[in-house]
C-alpha cells in the first residue's frame, strides 16, 4: 500500500513537471509581409494577438507588454489575450532606450512618469511606489536607483529606500547581480551595493555591468580587463575593447589591438579564424560571417549552424530570428526552422511564465 502511494505521488509530480514545462509560453513581435502593423506569435508561428499595433513592445515574464497609441500618444499595457490592463493612472510616459525601445515590466514593476516625476506600477495596474522621484532606473534583480533633488537612493520592490550618502557620487546606473555602476564627481567609475554603500571605489575610466560574476573595467590608461564583485582584477587589463560574459559559453568578446577574439574566465584567449565577423556570445552561440552569409559557432570556434542567412539576431531563450531571401523566421539552437521565413520583421522570443 505504501509503495503504491509513493508511486502515485511520483507520477503526479512528474506530470506536474511536464505540464509546467508545457505551460511555458514564448512570445515574439512580428510584422506580416502584407501588413505594416505589429502582432504577436508563439514559437509555432501562430498569432496569439493579430497584427493591429503601430507601436508595441516586448512582453515581460509577467505577461504584460507596453503599447503606444500613436494617435493619443498614450501608453497602455496588454496581456497575452490582447486585453488592456486597467491602470490607476491613465496618462503616463515610460522609459525608453535611445528613443527606439521602451522598458516594460521587470520584477513585477514598471517605471511610469507623470509630469516630471517617476513612480512604479505593479502588475495589477496599481501605484506600488509613489510618483515622487526626479529619476529612476528600471528594477533588475529586485533593485532600482532613484533620485530626489540630487539625492540618490536604492529602492527595493517594497519601495523601501536606502540612502546613498557618499558625497562624491554624481550618477548611478541600474543594478545587475546586486551591483550598480556609479560615476564619481572626479569622473571615475565604481560600484554601489544594494545597501546603498560603495562596494567598489571609483578608480576606473569606465566600467560595464556585472554578468556571470564579472564586469569589464578600464584603467585610467584606457586598457580593459575584468573584475570580480570585490573590485579585484580576475583578468588583467590587456584589451582595447570588451563585452559582457555569456554564462552558457563562458566567453566574452574582446579586442586585442585591432583583432577580435574571445576570453574565458581564466584569461585564456580563443581566436576564431574561420569567420569574417565576430558577434557576441548569447545562449552559448555567437554569430559569424563567411562568404557574406551569417551562421553561428560555439565556444570552440566550430560552426554549429552553417553560414546561410542574410541577417540574424542573437539567440535569446533558445531561439534566434534569422533572415533569408528578404524574409524573417526563427530557428532553434540546432539550426532547425521553428518558424519558416514568412515575415517582414521579427523581434526576439520572450519567455512568459
């Protein structure tokens, strides 16, 4: 009897795991060949929201996407059914990236501005953090940076404030891995911790964001290396250029002199010579070019997906948008078509849980 009971529980748990996996939804913005409007498809290429938007943006893991009404110039949010989210305030602005992309929900909150002040809405459309800040960053890993009258604070998702009291802090960027780059009054860079205190003193000409435990940093002479969260050099300064580490491949794109290559966390250099271009690693693969066609190679420099595309986007959540014969589709990490090239525009697949 006991054995039968245990078997039943195991079957139920396994079934739950399978169902949970099956419930993962991947959503991507697309434009059809016969329309100038955006819609959303799943990983089978099926429209879950038909093309109807002049300007819309990616879904967050919370299942909400920003949309801009181009006539009224007002933003609102939709769910996976295309239904509009009722919000406590209806006229607000959202943060944007270089005027092209818009930042939506992250960590269950989205920054909104009314007038000249910022606050945060939750996924129920309620004001979770009051509109009172002169500036804010988006929430990442549970933390944001906010400013009131040139005073900087770290915010958690409950809206609790942790003052950044250091007088030489001129500007603070957003958090990754519980550390935020800051610029000092003498134009050097360091990092602030989630408690609002300086974690790494400003001593670098410039810095990147922490990714997979390391961040690039430049010396005062402009030479780039990689530091750990204590500010210690893990890969000594020797590069003229560097990007973030990709967790799956364990590599970051760098430049030595005038030649691109890749470095791992022990400082070993990988040169990939069988390519005319060197992309960033993402999801374990990097895009390269050969004979004017683009494909993807792995962390050994081996072509996993042969060059055959006219344009590509980096892999995200296991899929990449690729262009062939003037049409966009999507492939998996083995190069198999999951959506045939039948669209005029194609963004990244976002995982909505």
